[in-house]
């Protein structure tokens, strides 16, 4: 079939012309073709394969473009890239690959278009449109990728055991594409992933996390995480999460399955945030429950301190998977540690002082925390569901009122340590910290207003009780 209508962007004619001048066959391949056939918006990148030197083709294309964009050349990989009107275009020479068991980096040789399509990960990514004048726009589809699109199937061009063993990252990619596109992974392919799961150990944490992030950025991440669990990959990547997949019963007392609950929370939060780090917090918010689970006859099952322990576990996960150990990690930690606070508030009578403390501790992240906690309501009891949401509305309203009145979100005591030292002729000492802490507590408890005069008077009275004399 011919798809000239897919090639309306002038860049394709320019690439075609460059190929003709160099006497090189060239094709657009992979994601652009797949997304056009799926009628999806294509991501801002295009892959071009040349039967010959991809680098030469890129340089010629740059020559033919009016602004002659800079070509980035990656000689080791035989690839080159240029940017054209916000689109990244990558050029590669057609190649065939062979692999060694301890690396996903292949040994590369020059090859034909067929060789290049053989090495692609999935049939839906192995399709190409010709950019050659003799058959411009023709679809080259040796592995029935169109049929796989129609049947919503993820399958590999060659034997899946070889495909996944050669490059184990493809196992993650299969699950990610299945989640993004709402496709099924072919049974033989799913079996091969399960059988090759241990090969994932040669893949870097950064690569794994990149795929996890893409799964978390979908509208229903649970689809991907259940596939990761079913194939055994999740146990290798996040054993802290799979440890939650157990339900025990003692003397008629059971607890909920916190693994499936966590996946439900992630799905719940997705319509309300695109922030992948808040979605990470939803995924990990209960990881402290497996190691803190206890049973006693009075209370039944308890998970005391699971939030605090969960925060510590977040850091270990980020370190192990080589995730950013910066504000992003601290944000996820903070959300996990505070994940039960608004829930406790919503269960009790909502006092101004409790809300002030929540806003003070959460700071700029209080809205994110409320979003997480609302997603955490997974009860199937409609009465309880409505009650929790109504109570959260009350908490949100209280936050607005307290903020307007007391401004504690970015709270700094109205009276500084330096002023306290001057008032009582003190050097830096424990007494100053004690007085500042007392001012903070008085404001959070609503004993005094968050303003200078009230804090000044309070410090004078408290200092007198401590035996400090004003100079």
C-alpha cells in the first residue's frame, strides 16, 4: 500500500532528494510509521534508515536545508542527528546485529533494510515508508505490523526468546507499549519475558526507570505493573512493592491486600496529576506496611510507623535504581511520610491547629498531599467513600481559611533569633532555640497570631518564666 499522505512534511522530500544524490536507499521507520497508522500524534522525532551510511545522508540533508542545521555525529554507533523545525531526525545505516550474553550492546555490521527490520524490537515498530523516488510512500511491512496494529498485539519480528535475551530492555518496552497503547502481549512473547526475566540484571537502573516512568505517565499504570508482576520482573525491580502482595488471617482478622491497593491508588491519582513524581509517591506510599505489619488481639492488624519507615525505604530504592537523589527524591519521601496525615484529619474533628500543623509541615506541597490522600480512598462502601470525600472537602476549606488568616505555609517565626539575642543580651545558645520553638508552637496551636507584636509579647512573657532578664 502507498502512504504518500503520511509524508506531507517537506523534510521527507529533502531526505528523498539527498538519498537520490548519494545513490542511497532511504526509509522512515519505526515510531513515526506506527503512530501515523494508529492516527496518534507522533512524538517529535523521526527515525531514518539508509542502506549505506546514515551519517553521509544526514550531512547531505543538512546541506540541502536552507539554514544548514548542525549535524551531531555519533561515529561509534554509526548514527547522526539533526533538528528541523522542532523535530529531531535520527539517521542510521541499515545494519544487522549480534549479541554477547553479558551486554545489551550489539556487535554491528552493515546490512540490508530487511536485516534492519529483523533487529527491531516489535512488528509494530519494524514498518517503514519508502522515501525513494521509484516507490515513494510505499509501506514495507515484512512482519505484518499492520495486522498486529489491527489486532492490538505486541509481538517480536523474530523468536521472542532471542529478541529478549539479546536486549532484555525490550521486555520492559513490550510492557510499556502494551500499557500505552492498550495492546496485549502475544502469549508466546509473554512466556519468553517470564523465562528471560533474570536477563534484566544486565540493564542499568537508569534504563529501567526510564521505562517505569513511561508506564507511570500512562492513564492506567496498573496495567503495566500487573504485567511486570505477572512476568516476575517487578520482583527484581521493586521487591518492596511485591512484598505487599499478601493477605493474612488470624482469629478471623484479615487486612487488605496493599499491593493491589497501591496500584489502585496510582490509577486514581492519574486523572488529577501529570506529575510523575507524585505518581511515584502514590505507588510507594504503603511500602512500609510489609515490614511493620503486626497482629495483636486488641487492635487486630497494625502497621505502626509504616509511613516513617516507608520514607527511609524510598531513599534506598532511589539509590538502588540510580534515580535522582535530589529534590525529586525528597518530594517522594515527604509525600510517603505524610501520606496518612490528612486521612487522620478527615476522620477526626478538623481543628484549626491540626490544619495549621499540616500546612506548616507540607509547605508548598500541601495540595499534592491532598491529591494523594484523596486517591488513597479505595473503599468500595459508597457511604464511607462519600463521607471521606466530604471530610476532605472540609479539610481543603479549612486549609484556605487558615492560610488566609495565619500564613503558615512558608512559616518563619515573626521574631528572629538575632532579635531575641539582642533583647536579652544572649550569645547563641539553647535558650534562643527554645524560645523560637515556643513561638512556633504557640502560633500553630492558635494561642497567638502569626504577627510580630504578638510574638514579641509572647517572647517577653516566656523568657521571664525562664529567668531571662531583658536588657
